[in-house]
């Protein structure tokens, strides 16, 4: 297990905050990564406009998160 993928579908609020987040994807499932990612949602903000010029406030947005796990050597 080197890569963990989580995605949430959230509602973008005026000011950029994300609310009403629902888990859309968690791989591997059932190991707590989705819950850990949910705790990060208050830190994220979205801009007022999407890349294609559509307003984001009030819209549903997908927030993908990927964890990359790397093995580290123990200190001697």
C-alpha cells in the first residue's frame, strides 16, 4: 500500500468554504483514510470561478486527495 486515494463531493460556499461533504471514493476502503481526509475539509477553499469560467459558489465540487506513503529507515 503506497498510494491512498480519497475524494469528497462538497458544496462550495461564498468565501470558498466547503460544506456538506460526502465521501465519494476511499481506496483502500475501511481503514480510516476517508475520515482523516474529512478532517482536512475546513482547511480547503475554492475560488469563485472554475477553470472554464463557471461560478463555483453553491455548486457541487469534487475534492480529490492522494496520500503517498514512503518507507523511512529507522534511526540508528
